[in-house]
C-alpha cells in the first residue's frame, strides 16, 4: 500500500464497541460503535481479505476483458479479470491464478501497477492491480457458479467505453484510466 497522506488535522474516531454480525466464506460483517463528538454513531463494516485486478495486454494493443454475469445486480458487466485472495495467498500468485481461471491466459510477465480500496466508506477490501503481458492462451477454469466469457478489445476503445458508460464496473474503469495515465499514453479517448 502506498504512503498515506499526512493526517495531522484529522482525528480517527475511537471504536468503543465491535461486534461480529456475520462470518461468511468471502466476507464478514462487523458493527462498530464509534465515539463521535459528545455522542456515538454505529457503522457496519464489510471485512474482506483483499483482491486482485489484472490488466491483460496482448502484443497488439488489445486488453482481455470478461463478460461477467453479476447476480448481485442482475446483469452482465464488461470487466477486467479479478478475484479474491485466499489467505495466506500472495497477491501476485492470486493474480496469476485468477488470470488463468477467468480468461484461460497465462502471463509471461506480471507487474504490479497500483492498488486501492474499493469502497472505504463501508468496506476494507484492498485491490492489488497487476499488468499481465506476454500472454499465452490456454483453457479457462472458472470457479463454480461463475458465468464468464473473455473478449479482446482495443485498449483505446476500452478507455472510450469507460468514458461513455459502456463499462460500468468501478475497478475496471479505475484500472484502465490509471494505466492510461501511468503509461504515458495519452491515447485518443
């Protein structure tokens, strides 16, 4: 994780009570009671082991996205491959595993790009982002219950899709735009 900004003018509220409401296979839910000024507030917080997002790039300026059926919202989204860490799994190993499971590709080169919290207002999930290059095609091996289909899209077109609403997945938008900025490719988006 990156160095955090100086927060000398911000006080972290004191947690005065913590209760586990739910323990699930992927997430847990805690209810925190926090001292706020002269009173107290209650916050429900989703606990998550962290995840990876992979930006698979082909040698011909294409990105491998996946069509992913998302039950929580009842529709199919166009996304970058991603997946949850299985502690004590290291993020790089998770990225290699998820890339193969969700796209069938393996990477000859897997480099860290950045990382970020997905929704820190209610969740502690941290996303580790990797760029995958020198791809070799193979067989997909999706998890039970996953309905996925890989699709290759020109990188410039994928960026345009983020900006015009055809890509609606937050992590995919963040990673594609971060890559575009960090790689120094102004592009034609």
